[in-house]
C-alpha cells in the first residue's frame, strides 16, 4: 500500500521520540502531510526532517509542550493553515518516573499525569474539535501501554496515567462516533526503544529479564507499533472504535 494518505494531514505529539519517529516515517511513506510536535528545540528536528525529504508530503516541526493547552491549540490552528485540516491525530508524548508508591512526590505524580493523560486530552480534544467544525471524518490513536491493565512495580504514576488513557479513548470514541471520528488505542508491551530503552540502560539486566518474561520471547520494534497505528487509520476501517489493540507478545496473558 502506497500513498494511502496523500493530501491527508496527521499530527503527532512526542514525534521526535523513538516510537514517534517510526510512526512519522510510516505516515510519510504513505504520502501524508505531517505535523510533528515535541519538547525539543527546532535544531533537534532538522536532521529528521531532512530524512523525510524523499517522501512527497508537507512536513513541519513545532516545539510544543502538551501540558500547555493554549500552545497546543495554536499548534493545531497553525497546522491547519499551513498543512491542511488535520484528519488524524496521534497522542504519543509521554514520560515515565521511576518512583514507587512510597517515594513518589506530589510534584512527580502531578507532572506525569499532566503530561501523559492531560496532555493527550488537550491534543486530541483540540484536533477533534476542528474535525467536527469542518465536518470531516477522522481518526484518533492513543499510544497507551500494557501498564494500563497490569500493575507494574515502581511506576505507579505511569500505570495510572495509561489506565486513564484507556477510559479517555472509550469516552471519546462514544461521543465522536456520530461524527465518523474513530478513536482507538494501541497498548504496546516492552518496546526496544525510548522509555524502556532508557530504563534498561540504567538497569542492564532488566532488558534480558523483560525479553525472557514475554511469552513470544522478544520485545517489540518501534516500527511494528507504527505499522499498527497506520492500520488503525486505514480508510477501510469504518467500524473499529473505542478499541485497544494490545501488542505485548502475550505479556498481559500472564496477569
Ligand atoms: N518504549 C516502550 O517500551 C513503550 C511501551 C509501551 C508504551 N510506550 C508509549 O509509547 C509512547 C512513545 O514512547 P517512547 O518509548 O518512544 O519514548 P520517547 O521518550 O522516545 O518518546 C516520548 C517523546 O515524548 C516527548 N515528550 C515528553 N514530554 C512531553 C511534553 N510535555 N510535551 C511534548 N512532548 C513531550 C519526549 O520529548 C519524547 O520525544 C509513549 O506514549 C509511551 O508511553 C512505550
């Protein structure tokens, strides 16, 4: 499949992260215009934007903090003006704090929920409001986590934020279905990238432990997550909404 999303615009938060870049690349391969947002300065995006040049879409990078709803709204309106109406939005930005229930501070707790849950809400609310305004069908994909359905020691704020994403996905799916806006979630297990890769760097044994724990005995590549995201946005999907695709190699079957 090629040029599936020619003349369509997708917006992604946390798009300079490992999974974010893989998602951007998959959409670029399908001809989409792409608005990438992340915390990092513009200079950090230059090389990646150059890598997208062989593809045919319009690409932009904006430094935007998803916890700032005013900045998020501006990003979405600016994208609409320069790259076209957004018909697909991917809520991908997230962080993880390694602090257990006994030690996590109020600030750490609030920050993580603010980024992972509220930030995802601000981005998807602002983008879907514009879809409704323009009366166009659309797609929302939340990047959740298997940590939403199984408690994982040492990351309570992350687990709670991703459990919130799961319910947000379902609430949004129900309300937006009459507008032909389909809302779904991908819940990966251990991905060999980004948040997990940084944890594994601090705890080298943990990577092999994770791999052994997964029933299929391998961790996920960022590109496989990206492939699922693109599938959820496929124009032939007209019925799947409010769903969570759990892609964790069977990890959740153990709990
Ligand atoms: N890596 C894994 O094992 C794994 C597993 C399951 C789910 N996920 C999910 O995948 C998504 C991507 O994670 P990743 O592993 O690629 O990590 P990553 O750190 O590489 O990417 C996350 C990106 O979000 C950005 N970000 C953080 N706070 C932000 C904010 N306030 N505003 C805007 N951008 C912000 C970061 O700068 C970063 O580029 C996350 O939602 C994560 O929860 C990851």
